[in-house]
C-alpha cells in the first residue's frame, strides 16, 4: 500500500497504529496521508499549545484544521502546508 501511494511505510503504519509487518485485511479502513499535509501523533502530556508549536501555526488554525482534538496519546493531528 505504501508503495502504491508513494508513502513512507513508517508513516503509514504509525498513522494507523499498526506494525509495518502487520497484515491489512479486506475491508479494513486505513488512513492514507495526503501530500500537502503534515501529521503529528500526540503523546502523553501534549497540549494544544505544544501541538501548534510543532506545526508552527496558531492554536486557532490547528483547531480549525482538525475536526476533533482530544489530545489523547496516539491521536493524529493534521496541518495543511501552505
């Protein structure tokens, strides 16, 4: 899948919470990263401010580009590159 979409296999597995050697089953839904976006997988202790600093954007922009932010470890946040 990573080869088909020209994506780093580590990023693909991280975004989907699977090991690179895990099987993907028919009808299993996986996230395919878009080319113009940056991704960050949250860790314990992250805040909106620390996440916005990672992307180098305002808190408001980060909130507007992510439908729901829980800041639980393992949540994927996105930022559209401009």
